[in-house]
C-alpha cells in the first residue's frame, strides 16, 4: 500500500469515527482509493519493465555491434546507427499513436533520438566538415526535429520537452558538420537558438494561462530551464574561457533563476499552470545548491569552511522557514539534508575545536526547536 493510500485510509477512518461520513461512504471511498493506488502501481511497474526492456535492447545492440563493427567501414557504421535510430523512434511513435505500451513507446522514441545523435557525431569519421557529405549530414540533423517533433505535440506532454533538448544538440551538430564555424561561434549560436525557443515558450504560456491549447509547453519550458545548465557550463568554459572555480558563478546564477521561476510558478502563476510537483522542484533546487554552494565557497571564493557553512546552511535555514510557513514536506526534507551536510562538512574541517562543539550544539538546539514547530504544524493539520 502506498504512502498516499495509507494517509487516505487513516483519514477515512478518522472521519468515520467522528461521524463526518457514513460507514457506507467510507467503504466506497476506501475501495476507490485502493483501485487508484493499484492502477498507479501498475503504471509504475509498466515503466520499470519498459526501462528494463530498453536496457536489454541496448545490451543486445551492443553485442551485435561488437560483432559487426569491425566488419564495416565508417560510412556503413554511421548509416547503421542512423537507420536503427530512426527505426526505433518511428516504431515508438507508432506504438504511442496506437496507445499501446505508451511507457515503452516514449522510451523508444528517446532512445532513437539518442542513436541518431551518435550517428551524426560519428559521421565525422566518414565525411569531413563543410564538404558535401558533412553538409548533407548537417541538413539531416536539422531535418530530424523539424520532421519528428511536430507529430508529438498533440499526443503527449513529455516528448516535446525531450525533442527540445535533443533539438539543441542537433542544431550544434548541424553547425559543426555543415559550416566552417569554430566551436565558440557555434556555442553562441546555440545559445541564441535556446533563448529564442525559451522566449517562444514563454509567449505560448502567457497566451494560454489555462494550459488547454498547448499542454506540452509547460513541460518543455521546465526542461529548457534544466538544459540551460548545460549551455551555461559549455559557454563558461568555451567562449568565456572561465578558469577554475569561476565557473561556479554562472551556475549559481542559473540555479537562482530556476528557484525564482519555481517560486513564481508556485505562488504567482495562473491557476491553470500550477502543478503539484513544483514544490518537488524547489526541493531539488535546494539539493542542487549543496554541491554548488560548497564549490563556490571552496573553489571560487577559496575561503574557509565557515563560508561553505554560511552559504549552504543559510539556504537550508531559509528552506526551513519556507517549508514551515507553506507546509511542504519535500522542501522541509531537502532543507534538513542540506543543513546536515553543511554542518557535517564544517565539523569535519574543524574537528577537535571547541568552536565546532559549540556550533554543533547550536545546530542541534535549532533542529529541536524546528521539530517542535513541525509537531505543532502536524497537530493542527490533524
């Protein structure tokens, strides 16, 4: 029985004991909750089995390639990878259109895009850049998102987001294979494409506040926000030529923007665009800050462990305050983990010092105080 079902069953039992609902209604609600939980478990099992099948398929493909690869030249290898990738993607798309094995169909489409990416990259061994063969490969890379992405828009809200991320990669491959541009210029152009795509998605969301006409746009925008992290890193170490710890600063800025967008989505976005998983994303932002905060303190700022404690622990405390005010357990859990890691890191660095003992004592007192607040919250909810 899932955690949600247990909570529902306990609530129904409490309401029945308090005569808020009749025993007959309680029984019907228990049965409906059990049926919903069973359906959810079945869907999860389907994804697990589909993922296992995808891994087994990749293993089989790897064994075949290990046998066939030495017997083929570069052109045959690139062609084989592209053909298999396209076939797998189209097969998955057909299964999805028929509403058969939808989890497996989505994974197949994603795997097919991945194989096509590998094929386009490997094709450099067969045809040089900016020549007839390279230009043809570049045009083919641009054709993939143009031909495959539109058919997914009306069917689900997941694959358009996947196509957006792969599309940025295909644009980079096309510029690399079909033009004589250097790497830094290609990175800037891909950044420009990303900004244009993100702006277009923002316009769609603004014009469709209920999420009815373009239900896929929100997921695509969120996926774009995470894809931006890759572009931030590539741009920082490439065209901007940042060295060492300086690369943490743009990533810190990216995470701050992601957290701000998440908070906007939770509290200020139109009702039709709000999602239950936004608080989970906020919790993820707090957890992502743990390595970024440590890196910023120790590498970028080259400071003592107290700075890391202040950066990571400070955000954790803000997370505690937010979680207690808005009653979100996910953010509370993430904040607790971030706080523990910050204190542990600092204590290890200051092991044996009386100041460390005092700091840990203060931290323990704070946690006990927060525990009381959580207990008050729970009693009020009960």
